[in-house]
C-alpha cells in the first residue's frame, strides 16, 4: 500500500486516521455510508458494541448516585467521549429490550421492519400481476373469431 498514488498524494502522506482506515477511498466523504471493495455498504455505527454495553451498564448501575438520570447519562457520556443524547437513546432501548419500558424491543423492531418490507414487495408483485392479467385479458378480447 505504501507509495500508492491517491489523488495527487501517496497514502504515506495521508494523516494517520485516514490511512489507518481500511474503508477510506479518495473522493468519497467519510460519514454514514462506506465504500468497501467498490461496494456501497451502510455504516454499522460509530461505537463498538462493547463500548455501548459498558456505557449503558454504567448508567443503569450508577443512576441512583446522581440527582437525575440525565445527570448520570451526561456524566457517563462525558467520561466515555460520546454525546449524551446518543447514550440516552441507548439506555431507553436497553430498557425496552429488558421490558422495563413500553415500546418495541430491538428484536421486535427488526421483525416489524422485515415484515413491512415483505408486505411492500408482495403488494408490488400483486400490482404487476394485476396489470399483466388486464393486459393479457384485453389481448384475448382483441383476437378475431374464426
């Protein structure tokens, strides 16, 4: 990889954070979308699962030591180097997954999303079949009788 030309620069001259990323491709912004091996993939998230689980666990274990849950969230978020709102959303989802808070759990949400996608595909296939039946039905009506 050393010495390879990248838009007028060599990879060696790129700053360490970009050169260290195996997902870096010149000409594309780093953000929510990634390009890997020429294939567009969705970003999985900024934080590893272990960091997420630890931060949520810390909030849940130590929230009694603070004036409010928000104070615990902001404290843990600051120490972990993340946005407090991100951590708050993680805590809420963990509470839903545990059944403490109402709403869809992560598994239920994924199942619902899959079923909605399947429903859309079936509706589209149904529309195509209806159009084809109308087309071929009209074609049969136009054939001359002998």
